[in-house]
């Protein structure tokens, strides 16, 4: 058999099964041997030549002759049938393989604000979108061939060929399963454990409660000294800290640092940062990369208090330094971050920020006011409402890192350390994404959005909730700039009250998030996350009415986390991912411009889900300069 014939005799098999190893060449029989014996030793005749496929091996490329003649429009996305990854719970045990397609960066986006300037200065009307060229799923034409349900009698040979090779594993297997253990324990996840009594009589009881926690974070020094633990005191967890340090040190000594492992349904992730080792332990089904991102945020929180050079100097002079003393008082900040990760944070998952929805003219008026009253020593200025960014003023060649903004938002709205006293605060702060070697100084002033206020800039009471909080944040490199920034705050509030912008902001805060049906009437979608990759911002609807309560929202975020991981894992080359579970159907869609994650109820067809996704993209086009900050105020 010739080489060409041998190479052409492979059998075409579906991508989720192993291919036959192929045929080996055999030598010609010796003419002196018995013909019958020779015929028994010869291999069977080769199969017909394998049809030649275009593109890379293992991927399906359909020729134009096989496409549907009635599809008149040209594709508006970079998608093809081979890019669609459809999944069903029915065959969850099958091995996942991904069709080869175009690649995009899998690194989570930490692009600076203002990197891409939009049309905020173009003078367009309020409903104008900057560039309406985002890819869409045209459910009327392209949608049927990509995600639509095609009847068997109407299916073309191309569709049958695709259906035969559809992958049917489930990336969020178990994400929505009724798990009584997780549901019951999540309700008590944030309860305080208490301390071990002097006689140790309650130690076993506390250990049982500690082990039942769904998520743990540890921070320890390279010498093994505990620095931080989300649950339990030193006396309770000292043995486990010692085990963790031993395991980490063993692999570091072998020049092969341990990054993570899985034991049963528990995932362990380690992150080494200079003299610190950080450990995350989770039962919530999060991926290694997602837990590593959370550990990075905890590390940045420590740097925001100490700065990198000062921490390195401490450990260089004394490797056994107890870092808990210089970090004393920051436990609330670390706890706030850790608890936000456990509840499920869309901002952390997407590495993006959410903005308050405002008309373009209203946001422009706020930006102009910030520039008008700007202090000479101002570096950054932020107006933050209910945990969402309203406006930002920044230097022309500098942008705030999203990770730094996460730390500021956590300090303001999650940890409770700043807002507990109400009024105004002056805080030295290191922003590691901006400069991890020095301090900046942050002036913070909270205001109430209560309609009973007469518009005199009344500062908020400490009992206000997160959903009605308004904060003005002014950052300067001048440590003596408190009174200067306070005067800027006073002038800013007076101007915002005078031109009506303060009333607009308070009204938008009281409205809260719109529901899915308010955004897209009649949609089958129950919730979605849309991330603008260029602006490093995201938007989402209200969790109500389908996801009420902490447990329901945690399950939703677990579903989003698994969808996010399925299209961002290093081995994935997916653009569209359609998943079917017992309690929900979901769609993940990635393009160079945006990421969209949609969740609908059970038994929703692919056609309806695709149409819902397409309508969300169209709504974002129309509302882009309302839901996102394009550029901001620049000086």
C-alpha cells in the first residue's frame, strides 16, 4: 500500500470520540510462501479514501454549495456552524472537545478606563450609539442556521452533518441542581464562629462548623505565619495553616510551585506573591482561574494598605515578620472582598465595572461640572451611586485600573469601615494598578438620596443602605489637600444642585435596575450580563423577580461562572455556547467587541434564546452612551 493510500484510509468519526489509530503499512508477501497462509496474514482491504475537509483537522467547514439557498443575507458575525457549541444535560458524560476556530485573547480584561474614546463629544442625540457595527444574531435569517430548531424533514445535508457532530456535554453540570447541603449552609456562611474556650471544650463543635463553610481564604507568610483567615481564629486553624505551608514549601523547594488541585468536590488554589502565600478553598464549583483572580484581589487589598516596597522591606529585614500588626484594622476590607466573592460578584467575574444608566446629555452636564470645579491638585474624581459609577474625571494620559476601582468600591459599599461613621473621610490609600510603591489620599463624602432632603447637600446618615448611597470620591497626591478637596466637594454639590444633575442622579438611583421585560418586552430571558470589552464595563438587569434571595442569586452566579469558564479556558475556541439544564437554558456569546451571557427558563428553544440575545445587543446599540461611560471627563 502506498503512503498516499495509507493516509487516505482513516475513518471519519465525531470529534468527541477517539479516532482510529489508522492503518500501518505491510510488506509484500514472499512468493515462496503458501498462498493460503499468505492470504490469512494479509490485512483486510483498505476502506474508500477519506473525503478531504477544508480547514484544520477536527473542525467542520461547510462549503457554499451545502449552504441554504434561501439565506439571502451575508453573515453579520464571525460565526460559522463549526463555531456553535450546543450542549444538553442528556449526555453529560461525554468528553468535551472544541471545534477549531478563530482565537481571541483569553486574558481577563484589565484595560484602563478611557482607552477607547467613543462619540461622547460628537454632539449626537441621546439615543445615538457610537458605532452600530456590533455583530448580531439575525434570528430571522442567520439564526436558523446557527442556533435555530430545524425540523428533520426540512434539514439540509449540511445541518444533518453538523447535528451528527454536536458536542453534548454540560459545562455547568450541577450548577442548578437542587443541592440541599449548599442551600442550607449558604444561609449560615457568614455567621461568626466565635472563639475556642480556654478549656477547649467547644473546639470540636467549632471545627465542625468551620469545616461546613463553603469557602475559605488563607493568607500566610513564606515562613508559615498566619496573616488572615476568613473563618476561624489562629487557635482553631493553626494545624491546617501548618499543613498548607508544608505542602506549598515542598513544591517550591522542587522548583515546581503548586498552583492548585481538586479533592472530591473541593477545589484548592494557591497563589505565591513574593513573601506571601494565598490559598482559596471552594465548594462552589468555581474554576481555578476565577479563584486565582479572587486571590489577586485580596493581594491588591493588602498592597493598598502597605505598598509593595514597604512590605518587601519588612520581610527582607525580618523574614518572620508578623504582618497582622501593620494590617490591623483592615480585616473588614478583606472580609468584605471575600464575602462578595462568596455571594457572587459580576464585577469580579467579568473584570469590569457597572455604571448608572443616565441620558447622554445628563452625563455630559455632570462631566462638565466636574471639570468646571476641578481642584488644581485633583488626580481623579469619582461620583459613585449605589455601587455604580456615575462619572469620572481623570488626566488625559492616565486611567484608573478596574482593579483599583474594585478596591475603592469595596471600601465604600461592602466593608462598611468607611461609611460606618457617615459624613466625610480622609484616607491614605495605595492604588496598586496605578502605582504600587506610593500612597495617594482619598477624600470621601457620602450623601443621602432620600427625597425628604431639600437639596442642601445633606450628608447621609450611617444607617443608609447600599441601594440609596451616593458618594463623591476625590483623589490627590497631596497629603495636605483635605481642605482643598472639601471645598471642591462643596462647589461640586452646589453646581449639581443648581443645574438639576443631583436630582437626576437621585431619581436614577431610586429607579434601580430595570427588569428584563422592561428592557426587552416579551423576552424569554430572565437575566443577562453584557460586557463591553473596549470600555471594560458591564450592564445587567434586576435580579427580580426570578432570582430573589441570596441562594437563588448564588446559583445564578455559579451558572454564569461556568459559562464564562467554558469560553475562556485555554483549550476552548468557542464563540457561541448553548447549554440546556433541568432548570434553565443559557447562552454565552463572545465577540471582539462584547461578551453576552443570557439565562432563560427551562425548555426555551434555541431560536427563542438567540432572538432574545439579538434583541439585547440591539438595545445596547441604542442605549450604549446611557449604560456605559464613553471616555469620561478628561483634563
